């Protein structure tokens, strides 16, 4: 087992089961267990809502009780937003999925319990868990839709186990400008601005050129940007010459 099992406990609406399957598959998870679904199983509304993730529903493990669904599991997280009279470690979703990844890498089977839409997990379900996942939601409106909670947890699993790039620049068919290209752009502008009398008075010219070169160095210019800026300056010069 290389991923956690997501266990939907007594889900009430087929649409939410299907949406949960779709959310799981968005982030590469496909081990779903369903405990005593209210409207029976299989459920056509779940299939319709799952869209391209119908395979998860076909392969979902159906159980009559939470205890049965967790029979082969070593470590269990229970998702709940309410305070309980049970002493357990409480994890934020990010930390929970990091812990899940560590345990799975060590050979353990991990499951995450998600409660029914109306009231969430009952204490009897949570008592079977080793730890709680608590999402830092608005305390005045803490209820998450089942599929939303599944999606959030699945996203954190993906972040904990995949090579995620936090910031990336989409270059749209170009590449970053080289140092020599930036240097030639700076020289082009200095030359034309010199001709236009921009660097005035003379005693401040060197300082103004330094500030201008610092401006170019701070800008993350692509080769396309550099070509466009050269073109802008050339066109302005042509326009001035035609006017003269």
C-alpha cells in the first residue's frame, strides 16, 4: 500500500460520493472505502458525479461498519471540526498527510475517516482513530462539504508526496534573456538617451546611467521582452526622425 485509504462513513448523497471520488483522483488517490451508504450501493448519482473517476467507485470497498473498514489498518486519522471529549493528537491537514506519508513509507497501512454530511463522524467512529485532522476553518461556519474535505486532504497528500514547484514562471515559448542581451539593451537605451539629451546635467550623467542599468538588472526579462524593448526604442527614433 503506497497511499492512504479514504473511508467515507455513512455518506448520505450519491453526488457527494462521486464528487469525493473525483477529488481523490485529481490528486492521484484511488483507494476508497464506503461504510453503509444511506442510499445503497451502487449509486448512479455517484457514478454521474464522478465523471472520469468512475473506476474508484467500481473498485471501492463496501463495508457495513467502520470497524470492518479499518480491519487491516495500522493508523487512522478522523476528520472532524468539533471538539470532542476524547484525548487525541490533533493535526492540521498538511501535518497529517506528512505523517501519513512517513508511516506508509515505513510499511504501515493508513486510513482517513470522513463523516456523513449531516453531522460528521460520531464519537464511536472517532474513538477508533489514532489521531484527528482538524481543518482551520471559520469557527462561525465550520462545516465542510464531504467532497470539499476529501479534496483538501487529498491536496495535502499530493503536496507531501509529489515534487511540487511552489513558484514557476511560464515562459510562453521564449526563454530568459542572457546577461549579454541585457547589456546590449542597456547600451542601446543609453546611446539613444544620450543623443536625446536625457542625461542632464552632465555631472549627474554617470549616476543616472547606473540607476538605469540597475533597473534593467532588477527586471526578469525574457528574450522576447528584450526584442520588444529594442523595437520600441527603434520605432520611437524613426517617428522622431520622420517628424523632423
